[in-house]
C-alpha cells in the first residue's frame, strides 16, 4: 500500500511523512524528488528543464519504482512530493491505481500566509522559489483529482499523521517521545531535505 502526501512546497509533507514512518512499524519513505535530482545532475545544463517534473522520464521512473516497491515490499510506502499538475499526477498515481495498486492520496492544504510562515520557520527567505510556487500549487491542488484535501492551518504534524492513519485504517505506535526528542527528530528531517 502506498500513501502519497502532497501539498504546496512548505506545507509539511516531509515532516508528516517521516513522522508517519516513525509511528508505523516497517514503513518506508520513498522520495520521488531523488529521481529528479538524478536526471538534472546527469544532463548538460544547456538541455535541462526548469522543473524536473516536466521530464516524462521523471514520471516514468517514479511510476516504475513505486510499482516495483509495491510488489516487493510488504510495509507501507510513503511518498512525500508536491505534484500539482493533474496530468502528471495521472501518469504516476492514476497509472498505479489502474494497475490495481492501492494508493491513498492526501493533499496538505493551508492558507498562503500559513505556508509562508512555515517556509520562514525552515529558513526560506521572502521571495524564494518555494514561495513563488504557492499560488500555482494551491490552484492546481484544488482540482478534485487531488482529493483528499486536509486542512492543516490549525493542525500539528502529529495531528496530520493521526488523521492520515485513521483515514487509511493504519494503526500507529504510541508516541512516547518527549518534546526535546520530537524537536530533534524534526530538525533532523529538515536537514535531510537540504539539497546541495
């Protein structure tokens, strides 16, 4: 079973994905961005696109990897990735579903102001690339193909994880970490997302 956690850049996808992994034994986080970085690093600058999602091979690679993982791995597969183009979404998630793969999809939604605050919290500057994508992402994700929408304006990461697990009928391990350990885990997750 696969869960795709979607949302605008800064919506909290990675934090939610890794928190879900911590609380679901035997789960695995698969990061679709890695295929994009591989493609970009292995192309001459003169032929690179501004967004790796525009490469058909990016969509094919992620479809193939998720299909392979679903057939060979018994645990929950968690894919955190912003994808706001419904045609691209269909080429990965829709195709997997057509193949009989169970894919739960949750779009973490928040107001532009909330997303900006979250971007500042993670160290992004005003006018950064992620901030410039907010309107495009929110507009795209409003399409019904991206249901289920989860309003996260007033929801903690733990609350998001509990909601998603309940909607998938997945049992969570109790979270016995203290506040300091939770903070450390979230900082580690944030650092892991920095691309050099």
